[in-house]
C-alpha cells in the first residue's frame, strides 16, 4: 500500500485547493494509495476538498508571510519571523527529517513548504513540489535590499531545487531560480450551477442578481452594516461576519459547497488569490477585485484573469464603503469569454503516478 505524505502551506486556501485536486486524481489512479496530510488548514475545510480518506496531522511547516489581513503583508514581522525560522537551520532540517522517517512515506508531495523538501532530501525520501508561487521568491521580493537576507534566500531556493520536480501551476510566477520547474495547466474545482436551489433558499425575486463576497482564506472583514443597498442585488456573505440585512444571505445557510454557490452567482467580489480566480474563471463568473498592492504573484494572476473571464478592479475605499452599483453594472456589460480548461490536476497526477508510484 503506497504511502503519500502531503505537506501544505496554510496561507489562505489556494494551496489546499491545488493540492487536493491532484491527490483526488492520484487516488483514482491508485485506489490503494494511503494519504497523510500535514497542514494547519482546518480539518473541516480539508474534508470538503479531499475526496479520499486521509490521516490529518495539524502541524505548521511554514508560515508564508505574516499578514495583517487578506491583503496587507506585515513586512517587518515577516522578516523577523524568517530570521528566527532559519536560526539553527541545519538542526531544524534534521529534526523534520527524523519526523518524516518515522512516518515512512514512499514519497512527499509539497505545496509548498520548503522545509519539508529539505528534510525529505536528508531522509532519503523522493519528493515533488507544486504551486503557483514559491516562498523563496516571495521572501526575496520583500527583502531584496537587506544583504543579510541572501543566506536565508539561498537555503530556501536550494530546498526547492532539491525536489525532483517543481510543478508550476498556471497562472504562476516566473520563478527563474528553479532548475526543476515543469509547467502544467491551471487547476480549478468546477462547481455545479445550483441556481434553482439558491433561488428557492433565498426567495430570490425575478431579475435579482446574486453577488458572492469571498475574500479568501485569511480574514478581511467588510463593514457591510453601513453599505447602501444596490437595487436588484442580493449579497452572499460569510456567516462569521454576522451581517443581518434584508439584502444579504449567509453562505453557509445555503448548505452547498463553495464552488457550487460560486457557480450559481452572477458575480464574485474578492482579492487576487489562486483558488478564487481560477474557480470563478472556469465557471464563467465575472470578477470584481481589489488589488493586494505589492504582492508579487498578483500581476501573473491578473494577466491570466483578464484573458479568461470578465473582470474589473474596484478601489479598496469603494469596496469598504459599498460603492459598488456602478462597478457591477460595468462588469456585467463586459462580453463573456469562453471558459478556460483546467487540466492541471490530471497532468500533475499523471506525471506523479508515472514517476513516483
């Protein structure tokens, strides 16, 4: 019974979305595959994405970047955290290698904790990485003017290059320092259009439009209590926001998967993030987004989005104030584009199956 160890960054939900799609395809190819997942992403969310049984080990193998919210990076705090993380780097790698040896996997699939890859190399376990970004280039982007950061960057990039493959999931950052990169197509979970169910649950009136607000897996609260109403629009919002208005409905009350709700709406409001962008585009759902500022992955995500679905930027202050009537009208006037294909999960599973199992 082959044993697959899966290590996932918990920096939003995009890493889980990418990885689970590939593991689901792998288990279709290998019904006896035993899967262990290590991440601090919530088990409840993992269970909505992984279609196979898996052992869950809640452990953080990286932290990505420290965030004030889903948009704002805490640059100084992140730099300090990386200095601490790499203090005694060799000892940290040795400890993690021993942990991997005890788990006895046949191979490691990482998205995209570089510590896991360095530890797997030391433990003699074959490994592959996959992501649309890597933390080495993210770190370098924010710390390039600090000479002391170069040693940390080198340890990070050497860890990534130690994997047999780094599968770059389109839309991906350039990642020129990776010597093992192999590009694959986009990955997206395709939802079902459950509009009739949603209409009934929401008591939606004829001609009324549904707009899903989903800011990703890191909290970004919007003060919707003070928003003006937009005629003919109903908002689908996270239950945790506790918004009680006649024109809102809690996402969780629909009792459908996120992708099914997304596929049943007329627009998505979000920030640049891999999972929400690709899933919206592949469902043909127009996207209204705010920018994340200096996030280095953002230009690649936006270039892909504009090629594949109707989309528009809204300013952050406009979103905070709920001034969305005109932006939404402009968004819905953009001609629809053909839905892109998301074949990356099958491509990745085929490659991993033929080379590792």
